[in-house]
C-alpha cells in the first residue's frame, strides 16, 4: 500500500477540530453510509483513534509478512502537506 493511501485513510477516518470548535472528518458522506450499510462500520462518523491505529498496525504487519514496502515510512513533511 502506498504511503499516500495510508495518509488518506487517516485523514478520512479520524476526527479533526474545526475553527468553530466542532469536529469533522474527510470521508465523503456517501462512502461513510456505504461502509455502514456493508457492516464495515457500526455507525456514521469518524472512527476512534484506537480503531484507526489498530487497522494501520494490522496493515503494517501484513506488509512485513509479505515483504512489501512499508507505508510506515511516511515523513512528517508528507503528512503535513496532506493536512493543509
């Protein structure tokens, strides 16, 4: 999995604070609803931090087992660029 996919997964699924004090996530509503309808998610909205962290850890382990390039080599600069 390319690092950009891992970054987008985090941005889509974690809640981010807005200037007005509210929270949001970047996953489009139609995709969020489809994931709930398919039973992949229990409810609409962002995932818990621990859920995202666990899913990334499992993907990282799968990559190591298969000796694939690790998405975990994401620089802080790459992440910051995607967040702006």
